[in-house]
C-alpha cells in the first residue's frame, strides 16, 4: 500500500470495539468467573508511617469461608523482592521492595496482608480479624519537612529522604546567562492528581498444574509478567489482558504488587483467586502523578529571545523508591517543548514523603515541562512588555529546521508550529478578544494561548540518561510485533503485540490491514485480548509511552504486507498470471484490468480469499513449489531512530521518543469575582497528529486528554491532611469533572505527516493533557490581570483564585 | 440468613435467595451473570451501574437487592429489541461515544432514560442530566453529540429510544 491508495486509512471507519460495549458484552476481569474461585481482599495500612510490630493471621485464618491469609512474613518467606527497574534508574542503594509492606508502612493504604475466602463479603469480614500491631512514626507530608536534616527517615537504608539528586545539562547554560539582557524567574508548581480509570485494578489467577495464568487489567503486561516470574521463581507464567476499563498510566506499575499477592494466594490455596480493588483503595494506593515544584530562571534578550533555562525540579515521589526518577526522566521527552532554545540545565531532586507512590499518568513529566515553558513565555512577555504570542513566535522551531534535533538528542521529524498558532488565534478570535479587553468592562475574562508537543514511541533506554554508566541497561530502543492471518474461510484475523485500554486499537489496526489486503474492515477482527503466550510482543509492548501509533501500527502493517506477498504468490500461481498483473480488492484477487486483457481465456480471472484459504491450509497439491502453507505472517517493527542513538551518550543525550505531534491550545475563561470560580467559555485546539488513520478516534483522544488536563488545572486532585491521611477518597471529594464542568472542546486538525513512520502518523493519545494545564493557567492569569496576579501553581481552585484576587499576589 | 426475592429482569422473572446486605448490582452481576452493569465506585458517584427500576434510572450500587423485590429491572442487556441494538446503542457506536467502554452501559442507560422523558433535549439539558455519570476517557463531547443525534422520529413525534414494551427485551 502506498499513501495514495488508502481506502480505509483516513476515514472514520465504524468502531470495532463499540458494539460489544454498548450492549454490555465487554469482557473485563471482574466479569470472568472460574470454578472454585476464591475472592481476595487486601488489608491496608491505616497509618502514613509506622513500624509493623507484628502481624498475626490466626483469627482470620479460622474465620468462616476463609481459605488463606498472607502476612508480610509469608511474603518475605515465599517471594523474592522486585528488581529496581528503569523507573528507579536513579536509585543508588539497593532497597528491597516486596508486594506488601515489610517492617514498616510508608503511606496510608499500603498493602499489608491479603485474605481469601469463598465469597467477597466473607473475605472482607475476615480482614478485621488479621491482627496487626503498629508503632506509629511521624508522618512526613511535605518535601520541605522530608528534606530537613532532622527528619525521620522513611528508608533507613538511604540515610536521607532526598532519595535522588542529579541533573542534565545541554548547551552552554552559563554562557547563555552571561550574555542575557535580563533573567526572568518564577517558582512554579503542579499538584498530585490521577486519571482515576473507572475500572480499578483487577487480578484473577488460575494456578493450573502446567502453568499459572493471570488475568489482569494491566497496561504493560511485561511488568506483571516479570514480577510474578521473579517473585515466585516460576517460568510457567501466562498473562492475559481482556478488556481494560481505562489506564492512562495508572495500570503500569503498582498493579504488580497485587498480581504477585493474588498469584501467591492462588498457589498457596491451589484455587483460582480473584482480587478486585475498590474505588477508595484505588484513590489511596494505586499511584498518583507527583507534586512537582520548579524554580525556574530564564535568560532572555530584550527582544524576547530566550537564550536558556535553569530549572530546579523537586518531585514529591511519595513512600516508595520504585518510581524514584520517572517524573524527572520523562521531562527529557519534551525538554525544549517547541522551542529552538539551545541551553538548558535541569536539576532534579526526588524526595520521599509518606504519601502514595507516584506513577505515570497521561503524559507524565511532559505536562510539567510544558507548564514550565509556557508559564515562562508569559512571564518573559510580562517582564519585557511584549505580546505573549510574539515571544513564543520569536523562539519557535521554524519549518526550515525540520527534521530538527533538539539539544538533548530528540529528532523531531516535522511540524508547523507557527501554523498551529495562526489557526488557534484565528479560531478563537484572539484579536477581537484582545480588542474587547482594552475597551474595558467589569467581567474578568481572560485568554491564554499555548503550544506543546505530544511525544510518541518510547525508547526503553531513556531513563539511563541520568545514569549513563549503568551496567543494568533495561532494554533499549523499541521492538514490537503483530500477526495477520487470512483464515480458511477468507476472513482476516490479526493479533497485536500490546493490549489496549480504550484507544480503538482494534478499529485502527483493522483499517491498516483492510487497505493492505484489500478487504473491507467488517471482514477483519482482532483475535481477542492480549495473551503472553500468543501475542508477538517485544520491549515496546505497552499501552503507554504513546507506543501504539508507531510500533503496533508499523508491526501490523508489516505483517499484512507479508501476507499480501503470500496471497499474490499463491494467486499468481493458481491464476497462471504474473503477480504484477494482480490486484487485491474486496477480498478478491484479480487481474488489473489493463495488465492482461487477453489472458482470461486461460482460466478464471479472479480468486477469492476463501478459495485461497482452502488451498493454503488444506490442499498442498495446489501450492507452488516451496510455498509455506497457510496465509499467516508475523512481523516485528522498529523505528529508524531506534538505532544507534538509542543509548544515552556521556552527556546524557538520548532519543527519548521518536515522533512528535504538536498542538496549539487556546482557552477563553471567565473568573467569578465573588467566588473565584473559573468557567471555561471556549477551548480551541489545533492539532498536528500527522497522518490520521481514523479522525474520529483521534478526536476522541484529544477531547478526553484535554478534558482531563483542564479538570486538573481547575481543581481535581489529591489532598492530604497533616497526618498523612488522604482526604480525597471518593471521586466526588477528588473533584472529577462531569459533563457540567467540562467545556465543549473545539478541534481543528492541521496534520503534517511524519517522514519516518509507516504512514506518516504521529501519536494521538495523551497529547492534549500536556498543554492544557498551561493553557488554563495562562487564561486565568490574563483574566486576573486587573489584580496584577501571577498564576504560578495549580490547581486553580476557587479558593486559590479568590486568594490571587484578594490576598496573595 | 437470606431473603427470598422475585425480581423481573429484562422481562424474565427471577426467584432466589439473596443476602440482606447484597446490593442490586451484585445480584445482577453475580447471581444472574448480567455483567454489563459495572462497578466503578460502589458509592453512587460514577453511574457505571445505572439500570432502570420500574422505568426509573437507578444506580444499582445504591439499592439493596431486597429492595428490588417485586419490581422490574432493565439492564443494558435488556435494551436490545428483536435482536437489534437500541437506537441509543446504535448512536453511541456511530458517534464514537466511548473509548474503554467501562462507563458506557451506565451512560447508555442514563441517555435512554433522559430521551424517554425528553425526546429532544438541548445540549444544556443533556449535560445537566448526564452529569450523574462519569467518564474518564472521552471528555464527553462525543457522548453528548451521540445523544443529540438520536432525536425524535419526525413521523410520530415519539422518541425512537423510548422505554421498551414489556416482554420486548432480550436478556
């Protein structure tokens, strides 16, 4: 297939997944039932910080219906601790971490024990009978308190709560500051939040004699696959991922604790065991995006050119070392945003506190990096008395610079940043709004326009940029497979190398296969959920990192091309024509009309996929010599930039991700002067996702991620008390936006194809969650300009906005 | 101790014993295997477990199974008519009004209940009504558009998505 003959790619082809979900026939882990299945429940720490003096299962073990109890002692005795992975690349001292707390609890909700019974109510009742004695320790809930010299240590092994300190530096930052006309500085902050997938964690383990099967709603199956293999010391492991009720990064990492606990319980009891997390458990212990604080200085010239940035980043990573540096290293993915600035130093500190551990979440690190750049662009404009759009334009990478290599090694294939800004300004009516603001009225209306990147396709070695001499490289570059098969009856089935959690992968992949094989999408289906025994998976098998568009699309396209070759070879042999005379359309292989006008007398002019299928699988006599039976192929895809720049060099330069979509966001807001409440009047996005495979699917991803970023900016988030108790245990307290608070988002597409991907596609997933917090901040600051207020921190709750107007500036 | 209940679900009568503390959603999922009704929060905030009880939209995590005794329940599995998807279901498919699908049954039931009361809701009315349900994936735009697209049947003035007649549902 060439880019010009796509029939289905580029069209909003009907969803493959939707018919089962609208009729209640999706299959999620909690929908699965196995014979003699037990139900497990997890006992969690009520304290933010405490020593575990003792944990006794005795009373619970004898309770009605109970078949098993696992205590920390059991976990230490029966499992090996997790290996520190690339998420903890900065960890310098080995710290064993198990599936439950051992010796100490370090956050409210940390798992301590598990009980399994013949029914869920019995298991829940038995939880109260597990006797755990705690010796409470001082709870540390701020990074300042944690970093104090006399602070109680959260991990004694580390000798400090500042668990990691390091930096990356590119260009000559000192020289940039030396030649600056002035330095603009700001202290910025982003709070704790999460995407709160509607389906919490879920595990079901079936311990059959030949191997242990885990049904799990994980995003990165490799994480739970390796966790169980290593923790239990078995290699008879199969992981199956059915429908997943949202992920957003939440289901990548901490879910491994529960996979191991459920597996251990299944092994101990010899029965299938199901564990389903409830909402409050998810809120307190399933992982948060971390609080981040940035002290930023920008070296600028009086004309608005930014010469360099210095950033001191403090990440509150909560009560675990297992994701110590991911929020820092993910900033490498969009370290320079859309700007051609050459000099930047980013210093990082990962500080432990007695709060929930941090995990990836919709863009992880990248929203913070975009927030830094876009807040500073506004700050520079204010300080220099320039227009904020003009300051951005002054610093953007220009079209003649593509493909553009950022100072830290990312290669941006294509883009049109000026064009995105032009269209966003036009669509929201920027000039008119500015003119109206000048005429003056009593309403506090503000506009903010920002620009950001959506990096896609992860380099598994990226995190080593802060630790280039590591001898434990966790894998590098990216590889992912897919299988395409024409069945004996002529229909087509494909198997992807990675699971999905709601991004229409079945629909999108079917469109690719449809175009390559010339068969309508309604005759193509996915073979089922992800299965470690059947899915062709590589290091890029992850429903994260915006991997699908690059790896899985490339893989399914490559597999379909191989099947196409087999089809042409077999059909040419059977039709007795040269294969160059053949074309595939609507599941029929036929002669191109102009190719061989007089050859039809020799035999049939066409042959269907079903006829080919019967022959390929069942009639060896008709196969050409040397033809491998069947019509199936597997292909593993990589990316041209995955080599040789996949490993960080001595300066920490690394191709962190491989494609870079971009978008301009324009927000128009109104602030209620009496209450501080912010209402989003309009929200406009102009987006470059490269070649779009299914525009309605792309729209959906943009709408959803923008809505989340806006909700984050305006107040959703986790709040802790001084004692380390989480005060936002429900979705209502947490402040999730409904249809009432979420604005009607307006999208215009401005696609610039990527030169390095299979079809010119770029990522389309979490992207709009990256610039949207910055856009809202910019708009609210503009609305508050009569007060001279500066928006430096999120969330912009009514209380904070009211204070910006009336108390603190 | 259990209670005997008789509950009509999607047109079929079920008799059985339930624990006093069993929620309606647990009865539907665990005893009847109607797993299309989902549990997202179990405290009435997310709406993933929305069903109709005697034609009224109910969050089935906020109702005990014993409270449904003698009543008629319609779940997402009961919306199909004559083997064909309900117009609201069709509109959600055509409008890309879902992503992961976990909230979807609840949204379809809520949209169906709204359209049965108000066949031609404005966007504002749709947004006010559907604020009973949460979706973490979509940003709601395509859900609202899908509900709008169902509209009224111009021939009868009746909404094509009205509550199904009794016995007209297939579990």
